[in-house]
C-alpha cells in the first residue's frame, strides 16, 4: 500500500505530515507489487498526488523522479570524475549543500525561476562574487538539462549582476621597498607573529613577487619544483608547463629553508595554513604602511612588470596560468606595445 504525506521544507512553519495547506513537496512511501517505493512526487496538491498513485497502481509501476538531492549527488560525482581542481570542487560542494538545504527533496524539474530568484536574494554577497556563483548555478542546471531531468535551464532567466572591473593596481616601487623593509622588522622582532613565519616571511614575499603564484600555490610550494635556478610552473587551466627563472635573491632566501614544503609543514589542513599566512601578510602590510595590501597584488606586480618590459600578453598569460582572454581583461592597460602604438597615433595628430 502506498501512502502520501507532506515533507515540509525548512522555511515552512508546518511540521506534521498531516498538514496539507502548504505547498511543500509531497512524498510517497510504501510497496507496489512487492517493490519498496520512497520518492518525491512531481505534483503539489493532495488530489493530484492521489490520482497519480491510482495510475501507478493500475499500471503496476512508478515513474522515476529525480529530486534536487539526487541531482546534486550526481553533479558532484561528475565534477570529481572530471578531476576539477580542489578549489573549484569546494565551490561546487558549497553550492549543492545550499541547494539541498533550500529545496530538499523537491523534484529538480519543478524548480522555477521565481524559486531561484528567491534563493539568490538571500546570498548577501558582492556583485562579482554573486556573478560567479550564478555561473556555477547555471552549470548545475545545464547538467540537469543534458540528462533530460529538466526541460530547460531556469537559471538562464536570472540576470547577472553588473560588475565594474577596476584596473589592476600593482605595488609601486616605494611600496615594495616598504614591504621588504617590514620583513626585516619581522625577522628581528616578530612580535605576535609565530617565529616560523617571522623567519620565512621575506622568502615568502619574494616568491610571491617574482613568480606570480597565488598565495595557496606558494604555501603548497614543494622543494622539488625548484631546480637549476628555475621554478616549474603548471596550471590545470591552461595545461602549459613552463620553467620560470628566479632571481638570485629569491634562490638564496629559499636555500635557507628546509623541509619538503618551503612554507608549510605538510601537516594539517592546507587551507588553515593559507589563512595563517594571510593573517601574517595583513600584519606585515600594517607595519609597512601599505594600504589595500593583499597577496594578489604581488601577482599583479609580477604581471605588470613583465608587460612594461615588452613581454607579450600571451607569454604573461602562460606564466600566470590564465587564458589570454582573462589576462587581457585584467592587464590590457599595461601592455607596452599597445600603449606605444597609442602614443604614436596620438602624437601623429599633433602635426
């Protein structure tokens, strides 16, 4: 015998299975021809649910319904099978966790644009972060469309927020001098900074500045990746391996460090180690008197210094592990060849 009941979502004030006046998903549970059935129905009214159950009993089988929970599990399994980088997987796992909490066992095909609009209003994040999260939401529903669980992608109807791309601002020469001076202060009088970070802070800053690596990649930098005065760079985004020459100052600073990893013990969680270094850098910038200082500005300084020396945007993109499109989006104003061409064009109009 099949029994239907309401499974109330988190926002619903009702809790009893016998309360039918809300619009929460209807579930069915029981046996049909000796087979155990427990699933969410695609209808919201009690009458329609009873009619569907009668049709199942006449046909002797139940139609398959893919719930949000099922779709989320399959989506994450697909992401893992594609060997996405850990940082990307983490963002997708956070998304599906929210989707499960928001819609629970609702059939994925029953999620409307209005449902997603209400979900997005509770994000509470800045425009750029909201835009990226919307892109991940659209990819989830595209996955569902390709498997014919939904007829169309409801997330496409949500307008992306407008974002203002501010020009990249590298550290000035004076700011870099102040930062390097502050590393000496840390070395001699580290104050609240752990001794381990005080000893490694200068090499850490130099690696950030002269490699263009993200802070997480520097913390996770293994000794074996530095050989013959060069650093082996490889990004899964571009699949282009390259050896980057390192200045003597950087090599000397790294030579004084021991362990498999230069800036991490290898024990515990890498994310926690990254957060520790972020806190250390914030304190370093305060000592140096550098406003708006953060780790990514070292990466920007690395890229801009290359472009100003005439290195092509394509080569800079390879060193950063970005596509040319992304590199141009952030660093186009600093391309020397382009600026020289503009200067000549403007000066030609003066005569």
